[in-house]
C-alpha cells in the first residue's frame, strides 16, 4: 500500500491561497450544515511544564474520499531556540478503508491556509457585496493571510491595520501594500480601524476584549478568528449583543473556545444564544445578512471538517501533479 | 528538519515483542503512577455510515523525549475487500519543540505490540511468580501475542485455549504449540479454561460477560484486555466483585470503556469502585497481590502513555540502526 509523503515546500507550491482553497472551506461548511459531517470534539493536550499545547482535530465528511487527522502544536518556548512556536501535520486516511493514503508534513501551513480561507468564506457569505475597505486587528501571519484571502472575494480598495506594536503595524502596512497592490494604512487605535472599515477581521490572541459595541456601524461585517481557547476574547460582550446576526463556524466550539463564552457569561447573550452556523446559511437552512444595514459577526474557532476538506484538496492536487514521495508501507 | 519515515516491515524487524517492549510499557505505567504523564481523554470518531471508527490517543511523559499521536482505525467492511479491518499509524513529535521527528506507518503493529506488552506487565506485577499455566479466551491476534508476551515473564508449562469457533481454537493450539514450544490445548468451554489456569487472559470483543464468579479460584490472576468500548464486557459483575484486588490501566477509562462500567451498573461494585491503577502499584503507592491466595484482576483499555512509550522505544531503535527513510521537511 503506497503512502504519499508531502513536505511543506511541496505543499506551499501545490496549494495556494486561492478561490479553490476557499471553495474547499465551503465544502466543509456545507457538509456541516447538511449534517454530512461527523466531527468529534477537539482533543487538547496541554503540556504546562513545556509551555506547550497540541490540538488534534478530525472529521469525516460524506462525499469526500479521505479524512484528515490534524495536529497543531504550539510550543511557546521555541522562539528562544530559533524555531517557530507553531507547527503541525496532517495524516490523510481513506474514508473507505481507513488506510493511510498520505502524510502532509506541512508544519502547520495547511492550517494557516484553511483558517484564512474560512475567513474569506465568512465574508463571501455575510459581508455586503460592495464592501470596499477592510480593517485588521493584529499584525501576525493570519492578519496577512486573512486580508489576502478576503481580497479574492470582495472588491477591496483600502486596508487599515492596528496592532499593539506600532512598528509591527508599520511593517505590515509597507509589506501588504506591496503584496496586495492597494493602499494599506495604519491607524492609531483599534477603534479608528473598526469605525472606518466595511469589513473587520480580528486576528489577535487577546484575553481582554478589544472591539467595543459603539465602534460598530450599520452594514458592517466582522470576522473574529483570534479566539480558539477558553481564556481568549477579542469582542466585547455588548458588541456581540449589538450584532444583527451572530454566526459561528461551530456553535458547540464557540460556546467553549470562542466569543459566545464571555458574552453569555457577561449576561449580554441569552443561553442558548441567538446564533446560527455558517454551514446552515450556506445550505439555506438559516438566513445571514438580510439588509445592507445589518451588522453581521462571524466567530471562527477552526473545525476538523476544514482540515479534512483542505487535506483532500491538497492530496488531489498532489496526485494530479505526481508530487511527493511514495513510500511502500 | 528531517523526518524519519518507518514502514510496518521495518518496525516489525526493529521492534520485537521482547522484554524491552514490556519495559517500555512499564515506563508508561510508572509515569502515570508518579503523575509524570499528561494524558487527555481518547478522541473517538465513530463513522456509522462506513461501519468504522478511528480512535486517537496521545500522552506527554516527563522523561521521554518524544510524544506520540496514535490513530487506530477499525473499518469493519474491509474484510469483504480483502483488507484487514484494523490499521493505524503513529506520529512522533519532539516533546521539546513539537516538531515531527518521525512517522511510523505501522498499520497498527505497534498498538498490537504495546497491548500485549501491557498484558505481560500486568501479570509480571500481579500474578504469582510460580504461575505455570495460562488460559486464553479468544483465538485472534491478541490471543497469540498476549501469551507470547506472558511467557517472557512467567515460567509457563502449559496453555489452554477456548474460542467461540472450535476450529479456530484447534488452529490456535496447533500453531501456538509450535511457536511457544510448550503444550497448547483446547478446552470445550470458557469455564474449563478459567477453572484450570493459573493466569487467564481474556481477548474477546464480547458484549455479554463470559467469565463467571464461581469459575475463579484462589491464587489466580486475570487480565481482561478485550473491552475498550462502552458496549463491551467480558467479565461478569459478580466475578469482578469476587476479585481480592481490581487493578486498571486507567480508572477513568475503565469506568467508561472497560469492565468497571457494567459491574457498577449491576450494583456489584460501589461507585467509586475499590480499584487502583497499575502504575500506582508499580511505583509503590498502592498494593497489588498480598498473598498467594489473592485473586487479582487487571482491566486494560489501552492508554496513550503506552503509545508514547513504545513510539519512543521504536524511534530509538530506528535511530541506532539507521533504519527508515529521512525526508527533508
């Protein structure tokens, strides 16, 4: 039985952040919405003595010939060793026989990609089609990838950025102006970014809410993708309550790892909260934006279904290109 | 960063079912006993439409330089396709940096091995040192491996076997007489095996209890390794209650997946039940057998700590032998 091994270099070459990657995310969310996905809770290994954590996600999707087992690792003492904190891999199993078909030694690249693709999908589903400006909070890798993906689904003419460190925001603006071919400008405060932008993407690991209710304005869309742990929180409870429509990638995860948790705890949202899943909107079982004045907010925590969809997409591209090393296992 | 890829063939050659494998199991259980292991609950992906399941286990062990992420798959329609039902793989991450060090494409071999090694460890810890006869219920792969491993820790002179299918038991007896070099005889009933044997190992996927209380006798040791799911049960509740000492690999798992569950449900054991973990005995925090007349019973459900220990053991052997293929990832 041959197993295909693909490296990060090969995967970066094979699987760009393009519409096909966003469509792969859409397949994952449609499957969740149509009840065609079986997705168990995340397995979290927290290694306090190493200042580290490993999260494992998986999902079976009826209609996709493989399933992924994806591990994401964060070893936060790595930078002192000259290594990136985050890494990971995906194993790709046949959904028919369970045999390992491929191992994607991506060091986390496909997770970064599918996370950005889900952000673009959220905007494609929920943001006004005439949204012209995007604002991003945070200046890290996802701040870059989210806006790169967003530009593929909305006619952006300007990007605004705020980060805790002004020099990082300056560097982001210079670099992304080059990369995107449109003006990318810094703002002095998160408030200024959120007040001005048609679409806001929050990409920080903040433990205290940043986005406040009175910064939001009619017609806006917000994607909150930073919180993925029970101690993180980017959006103030009152800001969630102000949204016309709150959407989650997975309600069960948002209740424990995402923005629903602090909003319910603060009493700003009822329990169960008034929210729907992105997949339900995509397959017509729930409404998203209903007017140009709605404020939509989408909380993304990351799902195993996305991992299975991007892994199958990557493997199809690798098989077509004949890339990767075959091991007779 | 190089990643070592090892195939099933290489791993079978490198990692035999020997005392070193049993010692690796002991390292895992000592770590659990000493609180040096961090072991989250099993992630179970049940794929009813495919008649399949995938279980994912992992554990960090202070003192072992790697951690394993282990997937075991059971795709029960595979035999109709000419493929084995069970398969799996292990990914081996550096416990210091989280980077993938190796992928063990073992198709489940190391899981089989570490499961048998844990059975032998249970007997080494709990059975009378003068135990001369072993009885096995079931005739599958673990029925073979458990007895093979057991023979390395106790001076067996005879093995008795019972299985639901008489022809399978006959085949087992013939094959294992050759393999072990001691007489292996069939018996007509599970009762006859249990009544006669000094050590009993139960290896069936039974959903109804097989071993009854009045079959047990003073001085006996029983290892129950078949049950690893909420619907399985090999040992009658009253038989558990009759044991002088009940030992588990992991109490939390035995309560949900193992033999404690039906015994408590039947009211034959109190809740919490009078039981200790194998690791607590190994590190001197609990007593096991206290006399030659005690009846000891050990329930094994399979732990991520065992996977980490056997994966690190396998990788050390592979590194020493220079076996496996290096991929520059």
